[in-house]
């Protein structure tokens, strides 16, 4: 199993695993999960890794049908600017490949911000650490497991 799933099992969190057949040619990993699992895109959350001006990596978790506001991420961590992190840095810090990055079970403990919209759902879907595998869990459990915080992240 993936490090994300192992972390949830070890912490005795309540969650459900969902699988689907990943299509390499789909233009959006997150929207593909939404479509194939028949879940509204606002309940399926993508995990983006951002580098802020202090060269610190920050994890942003937001709905797959929204765009990340770099300004909001920077403000949330008191940085001057933010930009998408290089994929090599992302893999090194998280242990996951792009399109399969989970906010859980990463190699390094990174500051995690979860879009406030997650708090409006009984459960949300996040990557389980590989393409075609999603975790459904309560947003509050995601915050506990990552020591994260709610924040307005969408542009």
C-alpha cells in the first residue's frame, strides 16, 4: 500500500479507498478522478507543491476544478511570493510523482494548507499516492494527519 494509506491506518483514521482505471491520455488527473468516481469536482481535491520566497516547500490542497492563487499561498505563510515547485524537488520532498502526489505520507513533513471549501463537505477525495487511487476522508482528519490549516487558496 502507499505511504498515505499506511499513515491513515497507523493513525486509526476513518477513510475509504477508491480505485479507477487511470487513462494516461486524460488532460487532468483530478478531473479524471471526479469523472470516473462520479463525484462532483468540488469534492475532489488536488495536491500542489509550491515553493515560497524562503525556498520553503508548501503543500496546497484545493478542488480540482479551481486554480491556485499564488498570492494567497504566499500570504498564508508570510512570504513575498510563491511559484509552482520544480518536479524534481516535489518528488524528492514527497516521494510521489506528479499526478499522484498525496498530502499524506510524504518523505518530508511540509506545511500543508487545505482550501476552506473542504470544510463544507462531510468527506473529500484526495490522492492516495498513485494515479488511479483516491482516499475519501473527513477534511478535519486530513488537517489532523498533516497538521495542516484551512485557508482560502482558490484564485
